[in-house]
C-alpha cells in the first residue's frame, strides 16, 4: 500500500466538495454540530496557494485537508510560527487508516523545512471523541477559545467554543 500527500489541483475541486458533503452527512449522524458549507472561492484560493492537500492510497483520493499559516481570529496572541490544519475529511472507505498521524508526519517535515515551530488545529470544544483522538495522535491540548470575531471564517465558527491543539516541532 502506497500513501502519498500531494497538493490538490483545480481538477480536484469537485472531489473536494464531494468529501465536504460526505463529512457533513457523517457529522449530522454522530454529533450535534456540523459544518455549514464552504465557499468555492475559498477552496480555489487554497488550491492556487498550494494550501489544499489530498492523501492518496494507491493513487485513490482517500483524505483531504487544508492548511493556513495564520489563524489570528482563533489563536489570538499565540498566532505565530505555525502551520494550522483544517477540514480533514476521510472518505468512508478509508476510515481507520489513521490519516491524522500521516498528516502530522507530513506537517513535521513541512515545518522543519520552513522554520515553523508549531503544528496546530482546532475542533468543537464539546466533541469529546475528537478531543481524545487528537491527543492520542500526539497533539497537546492548548485550551479553549470562544469565538467572538468570525469575519472571514466559515459560518459554523459563529458563537462557538473551540478546543485548541498543538505539537511543538
């Protein structure tokens, strides 16, 4: 089995939105909150800036995720020297492949080559299952933030509390 992390391309955009739709359907089944859609412009920008990724298993798209290098609205004063991982979605056929650990391995290599001190991510503060999973994958719990300003963030960030996670590289 060959696992590769590669940049997504413009040809992948429909596949990315298929994955988002699958994720929302899954979130509705297993939790009381869910994503509320993403702007096509956002994803096109991420692709153009090489910040949208896919994980291929034997050439098949199995997982997608996005990154950013600033997240001031979420991380506040701690927003520096970081790669932030967002919107990890695994295709149902590939659940159990521990892609978060693959993303961490990839992000550590990226961080080392780009003078980045932290790998960071967030999730809903009351999602106990994900809180346990992210710490089991090697993230340190970094506290809770309640969102006040959300201009420029997807709609599901409005009025929520987030648990923050980080790995010092």
